[in-house]
C-alpha cells in the first residue's frame, strides 16, 4: 500500500477507536445521569405522598431514609388511612409494575409517624430516559460511520495534496537520463520537508551533471589529443624502410585500431554532450544504406544481401546515419557464418532497418547489455580481435539522436538488430508504387 492509503487507513482507524470509546463513555454517562434523575423524581413522588398522608393523619416526626419496613412495621399507607397503600409493596428500590402501560422505577421511603414507621412507595416513569437513550443510539449508529467516511475522504484528499509535489518530483527524476542531466525537478513554494527534498535532489543533479560533463570533456580532449600523434606515427610507419616493412605492417594495424578507438571515443563524447546534428537534411534512407552496405569488408566469404524500399525520407545527418549502418553491417559481417541480410521497410510512418546475420546469435540475457560500452560477448572475443565494443553503443546513440531506436530482436539462427526511424515524408516516387531494390554484394 502507498503512503496515501496507509495514512488514510491509519487516521480513520484512530478516529474510529476514539469515537467508539467516546460513544461508550457517552452512553454510560447519559444512562447514569438519566437513572439518577429518574430516582430523584421517584423520591420526590414518595415525599409528596408522605406530605399528603401527613396532612390527612396529623403532625408527626418523619424520618427520611431508604430502607426496608422494619419487623412489625406497617407497609405503605394510602392517603386517608393507616393501612398499607393498595397495590404497593415495601421491597426497596425496584422496577415496579407497568404504570398505564409504561415502565416505571419504584423507590421506597420510610417515615416516622405517631403510629410508627410508615413506608411510602414513590414512582417515576422510565419512558423519557429510555427515549433519550434510543434517540442517542439512533443518532450514533449512522452518524459514526458517516463521520468516519468524511474523515477518510478529507484525509485522502489532504494527503494527496501534500504528496502531489512528491509525485511531480518522482516523475521528473524518472524522465532524467544521462542525456538530460540539465533538467531539474520542480521545487514547491513551501518551506516543508518536500521542498527540502526537491532542493536536495536538484543539488545532487547539479553535482552529477558537473561530474559527467567533466568526464565527457576529458574523453573528448583525450581522443582529440591522440589523433595528431597517431597520425604522425602512422605516417612514419608507412615510410619505413623495406627491411622494416613486416614489423611496420603489424604496427600499422595497431595504429589503425588506436585511431578507430580514438575516433569512436570522440564521437561518443559528442553524442553524450547532446551536440546537435551537423548538416541535418532530408535524406533518402535507402540510398544511405545501400552506399554503406556495399562497401568492401575484411571477410569476402560473407555475402551481404540487400532488400531495400527506396524513397523513404528521414531528417538527419548523412555522416551519422552512414556510421550507424556501417557499425551494424560490420558487426553482422564480423559474426556471420556465410551471409548478412539488410532489409529496409516502411510499415506505417516509420522506416525499419533490419540487419540479420547467420552467426551464433545473441543470447536473450545479453539483448540489452550488448549496447553497453566496451561489452563483447565471449564468442566474439574468441574469434575476433578487431572490435572494441563501441560499435553498437555508437549506433544506438545515433539512432536516439535521430528520434529512433535500436534494439535486438529475437531471431534464430543468428542475430537481428532493428533500427526504427520516424519518416519525414514519403517521396512521390514511393507513392506511385511499391518499389523494392534487391541486390547481392
């Protein structure tokens, strides 16, 4: 259960317990008060009867007190006589017989007269007390649940209002990624703990952005500084004397890998920094894919098959899109057994680029981790020494920079990498018919 629901249930339970205790105390207090009042009415009735008896019988010395008729004493005396009052009983305080169909409370009072002690019964109706208790019960039975419902509703609304800034902070933090560290969570105009939380989160994001920017700048600077000495080193190795050619050739391969790695690091730093696309324009994606896929690669035994739908126009950088296609096809050729299939289709308002190889494939548990930087699968490490583990991460970042996605799609045998890009529009040539370009490289 969330904080809002837990708080509402806790507050409602606390109020329910308080109301139950208050209701019990109120019932007990009211019952005691009404009982006392009824007894007083009955005692006053007994006293009035005695006064009437005294007026009829002559002066005496009454002794007012509760008690039973003493041995040999007389019972209640009716007005105008010295015998017991008809229909009376000297039994102490007790509920008497119904009086005109009503419940009554009967009390006895003993008075001293010239003829001896006389016990008089006083009566009072219990109907008003019972009616008051019934009215209270009829009010509390529906009133307590209604009050609890009101408490629960107001608690739910109040806690929701208090937690609304927390929900806004949570949603904003969930949207902030490594590419959006410049964004900040909203700070409420209050001076409570939630405002302090928002300020703390923003301060943490400031420090994180500073650290990430410093790291990106370091990578960019290091990659840039490496380019010049590597270029000079390559030139010197290419101009090596004939006797040193075998050693120079091996060193050239290493220098080429270093140059490729430094270029990849520099490109990653630019992509991480959110650098806008240079020379962005409307491109025919099929043409870009075809130009890059037909390029010769180190493994001539692997054939690349093209199945492209032309005239699919996207907005983007031709250089970056070529790099994406090159990385995907290079990766597929590197791990393929005999062939690679490159397919470009357009289901709906998106262009879908699939690069499929017939190699060992990518295990399901690595469908996400292959896009981590410097990640290479075990079989790739065993059979290949040319990859750096940056090709797929760069391709994914380029796809994101163009508003698209890149992911691994389950496929057997081999692996299928799918890039999806939003179309800017379809050209007139495409609208005139379904044209498909098929080729084998």
